[in-house]
């Protein structure tokens, strides 16, 4: 677990970055369901497909779903990190970050910066030589945020739906 410091006011609660547990799954799915509004995790259906995917992530040492937790119980952010071995960069691993979300009503207080700093620190501790991320082209605010963190638009990505 990583303690996280934010730029929020002194009255703000402490937040911790840690690997997600099965109990966090509804909150993670709520964050991924709608980035424009807060979705109540109690109303999220956790299907068998989500259960299977989460179990695969949890059991794979090259994957982790990370959550940013406030007051030890409220999930306010998440991301998935995948560590990829490769022959580039001298054979070093690279970290791929996806599914980055901060709860809609908590943006602008430094939580996203803390989430990303924690993820980068974890990648660095693993010996990764590079952190890369994907973001939907329509998420212009997110792109400005990643650029402000020092990420460069170095490649054009492509996807093929199967």
C-alpha cells in the first residue's frame, strides 16, 4: 500500500493506493460506468464476466487493478496496470496503464495526480523502463492532464474490435 498526498485542503481525508480486492469490484465498475456522474456501487451488477476478468487480473503477477481509497473504505479512483516484458529498452518491462478514473465529484483536488504518481512509482519499483497509457481520443481533459504529468504523445494507437 502506498500512502498518497494530495493538494486538497487540510481537512481532506487521507487516501491510500492499493491493489483492488473483490469487495472493491462494484466501486471500480461504478467508476468505469460513467465518468460524468457518480454511480452508486450498490446499483452496479457484477456479472460472471466481470468476476472472471477480475479473478484473472488478481491472479496474474503482470496485472493489477489499483484503487485509490479514502478513509479506508471509499474508492475514489482506479486504474489497471499491465507489466509487459519486451526486447526493446534493453529487455526491460514497460507498464501499460488503462481504465484511469477519478470519481466525478472528486476531480480537481489532486487525486488523479496522486493516483498516477503512485502507479508510476510502482512501475519504477518493478524496474520498468517506460510507462505508457491509452486514453480515448474524446477525453480531451484527460489528455491535458496526462500532458501536464509529463506524458508525451509519441505514438498513434489502433484497435480492432473482435
